[in-house]
C-alpha cells in the first residue's frame, strides 16, 4: 500500500469519526421536556410547540391542568406530588406563588399573554346582551343556569364580580363552578344556559357561540406566564422553551388564539 493510500485511509477514518462525534453531540443536547399548561394558553401552546421542536430538536411531552383548585390535575397539586415537570404555563398569580415557594425558578419565567373572560351560549341559541355592566347583570339574573370555571376566571366571578353586582344571593342554586371540564363543553351539551371562561378557552370549543368578552368595567385581565420548574433535569432546554414562547416572533400566532400579547411583546 502506498503512502498516499494510507494517508487517504486515515483521512476517511477521521472524517467518519468527526461526523459520528457531531451526531452524538447533537443527540446528547436533544431533551425530552415535560410541560404542563393550563387551558388559557393551551390553544396557543399547541400551535407553537411544533415550531419549537423543529427549531431545537427537543421533544415536548405535554399535559394539561388548571392553575389552581382541588383537582388532581391542578398544576400546584401535580408539583406537590412530585410529578416530573420541567416547564409550567399558568395564571401569573398562581405562578408567582410557586416561585415564592421555591418550586419555580425566580429568574427563568416570563409573561406570555393576557386573557379576557368571555361568555358563551349553545350554538344557535339567542345571544343575550352583555355590552354594559347593567346588561350583564340583567343577563345573569334572567339566566336559568350559569357555568364558570374552577380557575382564575371562575374564582373572579364567584368571589368578586357577583358580589360587586349585588346579585350573589340571587345566583345561588343556578350558578356553579365546573371543576376540570371546559365550560364550553357544559354549554354545548345544554347543561348550562350561559357559560364563562377565558376567551382563549372558549374559542376552540365546537357547539357554542361566543357572545363576546365581558364589558371593560366588569372585565378582569389575566396574565398567563411560563416558568422553569426549580428541580428540572433540563434547565437549559426548559429555559429555551420559555424564551421561545415569549419571543416577539410568535406574537401573531398567540393573537390568533384569542389572547392579547404581553405588553412588552406587542408589535
């Protein structure tokens, strides 16, 4: 064998080894990320997830649960049980409590979007007036049955708004909190005449008509945020997801799901 042949053989082996190292290296940086999102950001997350996976090579393993409440699916309860979760997406106030408890990173979290509460009726049913506070009050009093969620929007309605309108007592017996199940499904089945939940949670539901958001004077704007769980085994990949979801590049996709972009992300 000539020297040139030997040299060529060595170079081929070196090239093959370099390619193998690159493949192994890229594979080692690909992570499985366990993400749990509350319903308010779920539609946006489902649209954005494939783009993140394609861009980074990471795989997202997704779950769903409310930001608060007593159900086993609630995000705080999942963390308390020690479930493997790398990133949580939830109502900002609830995320802050997890940060205060040391369960979510104090630095790696971002506001993703703002959400408004809306009202829906069964598809084809008459749409009552909610264009003003007085009209909303009349609609609530006239409704035969009312459903609201067990998360931020429902807590606001049942503990703040109904009292502020002075109709808390009149609504007892016909207004109920729905644990776990999307309110839109309850309305679509005809189990409630009107239902209230985040606009972004009502929008994907078939079988309902969205009357619109609550009037501004009765509205509560809810921030949805993402945070890296403190004990994640994949901190870099988890932070990359939070950064991606809060990037100005995804604002338009977030808007299409019925959410408003966070103020510092608006175009």
